[in-house]
C-alpha cells in the first residue's frame, strides 16, 4: 500500500524508516474509507486489531503491514458486518498461515456474503447497546444523556443503526473541545430537516411495487444524501471562513 508522507499536528510525522504517523495512516485510509477518524484508529488499536510501535515520546508509528491490516478490518466491518472479535480471530488465523474461510454472521446475501439482521430501516446494519458503548468508549450515563437530547435514537427493538458509532465518536470528539451534547441539538434538527427533504424527493419511488424502482430509490437516496452532506460541509466552511483538508 502506498504511503503518504504527511501527518497531523501533535501526532508526529511520517518517519524516514518507512513507518507512518497516525495522521499519515488516516490520509491513506481516507481514500477508501471517507468516514475514518483518528479516534476510530485508536479504538481499533485498543481492541487489539493493530499494534503500532511507539516512539520514545509516545507517538504511534505504523508499518505498511499495520496499514494493510487496518484496511482488512475496515473492509470486513463495512462489507460483512463482522464483530471485531471475529475479525481479530480471523486475521490472527490468517497470519498463522491457516486457510480459514471468512466467517458468516447474520443472514446471507445472494452469493453467500453475510449480511446483518435487518432493522425497520431497509438495509441497515444493527449493533447492540453494549457494542455501541464499547465501540465509542463511552459510559451508560453518556449514552442516556445523548438519547435524551435526541442525538442518538435506538431502534424499536432497542438496537442501534451501525452508523450510530460514527455519531457517538464525533460527539465525543466535539466534547473534548467544549461543545456539549446539548449544543448539538441544533445540528440534529438540521440533519432531520435535510433527511426529510431527501425523503420527500424519493418517496414516490419507494412506494413503487417494482423491485428495480425501489432499488433505484435506494441509490437515489444515497446520491442525494451525499450531495446534502457536501453542501452542508461547504456552507459551514464558508460561514467560518475556513477550508478543511
């Protein structure tokens, strides 16, 4: 995997010995995984999925093998919805030279790929409360508070959409800068309005009985959601007079 010789402030820089800073790893992975964050990489390290070296000053340094392993982990999460414990055991077995098939968890897609059990939202992967707490490294009281503010909403069966992990991680990151959950209600309200606008556009397609039309509705929803996210980011950057990398 190509290595990008750059790193985030406070995380060191890419080393001349071929090792990479956590910021450089983030840049490499972001091409395939746009939602990856430094917090996510640190969490995967804490779960034993990757073991970067440490400099005398305590900075993480990742090898090309570390970056490749992170890519495998993120791919198995995204494409096969496997729990981290299962992913870790699978990768460890592969590194021991064992020929192991990819574990199957949940229902099976056509072609044999595993998919999660479905929630009330079509195509949405679900995680349990304990898994969410562990993934975001938060406590019960924090999750209760965020639910009270409407930032995180459990599904009818008490589980959560897998994307909730991203929401929780970002709430934690903002909290470190003094932006409290109660301040984020305005962002949640704006997101709900944007989602409502997109849903309004695709609703006629979703109601159609033709499976191809419904599939088109899902693709259209993703397309419009992506455009809405980009517009929102551009508007925030313009309002603040900054440009994000």
